[in-house]
């Protein structure tokens, strides 16, 4: 029988958290939760509208509230790229399962992202993607239990790598029962 495990995905917008999260949940036989969608449905509007209505600090407070509401049986959780700004939220999420940092290089990121304002990316006025990347990467690294690159590989290859890394990072007695 497969032991159920929660997984928390962190990383930049465009790193593939939602895509990889759905695939991981299917492979692991667990639920999938996207905290950006949780927040959008809870607030009744898109992320960019929430940012416009509440400002950066208000958005962060709302996001933290939603992150703190993630239940213990969450399965695979794709967090918003700004989740790492809340130490309290990250402590809660990491209490539910390991944090997997889906790392992406700047070239791939710029290819994937498009218009930051339309996407609802939380950033200071005038803050470029390069500046945001430099600000957030140390936070992702700080909270990560496992880091997997998404650059130049397919989503299925990322999923396989995440599962391998999870299996190799767990105690030997747990390994036989899983995936």
C-alpha cells in the first residue's frame, strides 16, 4: 500500500508549480491544491485585481491567511510565488510536508512569463523580473528541502526527479512502501 505524503511546491511564477503539481498528485495518488486558485475563488477575483484592490501589503496578508488555512491532508500544494514572504505560512506548510523548490533559470523564466501585471505577479512598482528573481531565489533556497530544476526538461522528467529525490531523502524503512 502506498503511504500518502503531502508535498509543498515553491518557486518563481512560471517555474511549473501548477503543471508539475497536478502530475505529481496523479502519480502519488493524492489531492492537488493550488493556493493561487484557492485565493482567487475565495476572493471572487483574479490575483491582479486583488493586488490592485488591496495593495502589496494587503495582498500579502490575504495570501498568508489562505496559506495558513491549508489542511493537513492537502496532498500536493502549488503555492503562489510570493508565499515565501511569510515565515509563518512557510512554517505551517513545511509542517505538512517537505518543500520542493522548482528552480528555473532567468532565460527560461522570461520565455514563460509574459506580462507580469496580467499574470498577477506580486512585486514593487518598477521592480523588474530580474530584481524579483534576485530577491526571491534566496528565500526559495532557504525554505527548500529539495531543489529540482525545471529548465530544459519535460514536466514528466521533473516529476520523476522529484519522486526520486523524495525517496532518497527519506529513512530506509519508509522507502519500501512508496512509489
